[in-house]
């Protein structure tokens, strides 16, 4: 799959290609992005980690799901929506947290420690960057009507 | 020389496994439990619509010009588009008159409402429309298909009709245009015009994708 995003109107394709960086992630995913603009969007030092995080469809799905929920979610809340192994889910949530797209707040209940995940402003910006935020907003607004 | 680098083992959630295994995980529709998860899945990954065809079933009845007529090839094209999405598409003339019940049952279509043998053509098509999820009507001439007006006023089937009308005949002052089709488009808004076969194909494909996505989201 090839993602091609133009952030500004470049004078020529060649100009854009010089400014771009090609990242090979896995065997099937090739991401071509304008690094200058991306760093501007994320305003962060861990841009590479964020690109890695967003390159995975499941992580994009998790980010979208937590965003549409509109409130912090426990890992068990996420598992109500999707039937995957908990350690796999924990791995992906950890990557999202490490890259600063999710915020993990620890809570203590009955002597056990639980993680409560909520989306950060950078996470919302990332959803805007991958072009899904407006569609996800529609789900949230429909859900709020009921 | 190329050296194989082993992936790092990591410990998450109380179990140790390799990060490669986690990274290669692909989320499939069968793992989604709620309609919200299904909605997010389709939004975040637009190509998912291609994958959900295996998880939803919809049946389409295609009415329009018969064999030898101008638009027959377009009807066949619509059938091909639907079948490429692994859904059921039928021409009413292909359904055997005396074996309606057996035919519908073998195609996984609800035929429990059939109580007697139907021989009249209009009634037979109406009965078929009751069983199928969607009826596609292809209008290629300005007045010859006025018999379809019967279905436009039947409430239990009208909401399931999609009309595709050729642009060349859409402004003709015919009975269909000025009467039933005008009424139908105002009430149900399910009338589309097409200029070429490619245009028709694109319209049908887009609409079927939308329907399949809707069925996928709602069938939890």
C-alpha cells in the first residue's frame, strides 16, 4: 500500500520528492511522507516513533476507537469492542503511549493497578493528519444524540 | 554479507513474545464485537470495505431491458459487479416459473411468505422483490417500462428499489418521468442518472459498497 500525501502545493513533483523521505515498514507497507511538514505537525522529537506507531492499521484503529469513546478507557473496555489477546493489545497500547498519542493514567483498585487510556492533543492531531478525524467526529456526534 | 537479525523478545501483559509477531498482526472483521468498532474499522481503513464482503450477505434482483435489447449488456455488467463482491444477483427471467420456492431457498433468500404458485408476471416479480434485499431497475427508454410504476407505489418494496435511468431519457416528457418516477424520486430519493456504462458501473459499485458497509456495521 502506498500513502501519498501532499501537504502544500509543490511547484513540481521533483521538489516534493527531494523533501520527502521513504520509509519501508514491513514488506508490504511503504510510506512516503514530507518529513519537514510532518515534524511541523507533530512538533515533537519522537517523530520517527510516531510514524512507526501510525504505520500499523491496528494501532490506527485503537487510536480511533479511544477517540470516538470520548472518555478514558481501560484495557478491558477496549476488549469489549475487539476480540484480541490482551498481551497483543497491551503491546500496541504501550507503543501508542510511548509515542505520546495516548495518555496512560494508572489507577489503583482493590490492590491492583489498572491503566486508563485517553487520547492526547497530539493523538487528535495525528487522526487529523491521517484524514479520519472528521468521519470519526460524526460517530461521536451521533452517539451523543442518544 | 546479509545477517539475519533476531527480533527482540518483549514482555507485555504478563506474557513473553516477539515484537515481530505483534507487529504482523492484522485485524480482521471477525474480531470486531460492536457496531462502533466496525464503524471505526471502516473509517480508519477505507480498504476494509473490500474485506467485509465475506462477512455480509445481500441479494439483488435486476430488472430492465430483456435479452436482445439495447441495455441488456448493462444489466449483465451490473450483475457481474455484484457477483464480484460475492453477493447474489438474479435476473427475474432466470427464475424458473414452477420452482420459485426451490430457487429462492437454494440462493439463501427468504421464501417463507410464498403460499401459492404465482404465474402472473407482475405478481411474480413483486413476490421476488419481497424476498430480495434490493431491486435494481435499469431504465433505458422513456416510456416502455411504465409497468414498473406498479412497484413504486407498493410501500413494502418501494424502499428497496434503486433506479438507474439513462441521462438521454431522463428529461423526456414521458408518463414514467412525469408520474411514477417523479413521485418515487421525491419520496425515496433513490433515482440516479448515468451517462455511460463506466459511469453506471462506478455508481452501482459505490452504492453497493455503502450498502455492504451499512449491513456490516448493523449486523452485530
